[in-house]
C-alpha cells in the first residue's frame, strides 16, 4: 500500500487560535492565558450518527487521533521545547512529522448529540479529528515505563517540567471609535 487516505470524523472547536496560545501538552497549562485546562468541543461530521459515540458516556478520558493540519513539512531532527540537543523527530512529540498525525488523551466532560465536550486540549481550533478511542487505564497506563532522553531531563528539571507557551497572547480588544 503506497498511499492511505483518512477523512475527518469531527473537528475540534478550541479556544486556541494560534500555536503560541496552546499548551505544549494537554496537562501543561502554565504560561497559557488562563493557566487552567480549557474546555473545547468536538463537533462531528453530519454522517457520523450519535450511536457511534453515545457509549463513550461514563469514560473519564478519551484518545483523540488527529491531523496536525497546519504542519508544513518535517525534518529528521528537531529541538524539543524542554531544551537539550536536537532529537530524532520520531522520539519527540513534534507536530512536524513524516505523517502529521497526533495523539492526545483528553478529559471527556459530556456526550451530546452532534458533539463531545472535552477539557485539557492542546490542539488548535479547527483541528481535524480522524478517530476517537476510549482511554482504558489497565491497557493504556504504564506508570513505570521508561521515557528515554526525557528521563534524563526530568532528573535535572523535575518531572513534567515541560514549558507552557512562551508568550501567551491576549484577546485583542477592538479600538474605540
């Protein structure tokens, strides 16, 4: 198979319009404008019936598989936001990848006809959602797993020390006429 096509099943409606506004990871919100995990909405395509996602009710978290729709190419090595030397792109969570796909575990707030309300997103408004899967703790959590070069940074900077946005943007206020 030389090509593989996906289509969005939904689009994320997020408070983050630009990359600089969004957290680097869903759980890292320091440096954002509010400093809290923001709520967002996943709006399903018209051909995705409520029955396809109604049984997500009761799950605390879900996995979003999405397209980095603003990615513009990729390089074999990238500079991680936490510092250190360049790393192989496949050993990072950079949005600039050979296939611009992302994976994010978010809190499920509510299941509604036509949409899901979620909290703790790090995705931009308009992000195409390709698939959704339930987060299943016994299968998805490996608390003692090693994290390669990230473990070395954690030893120096502290666990989960990923930076938030460097310069959060404030909403523009219209000029008084």
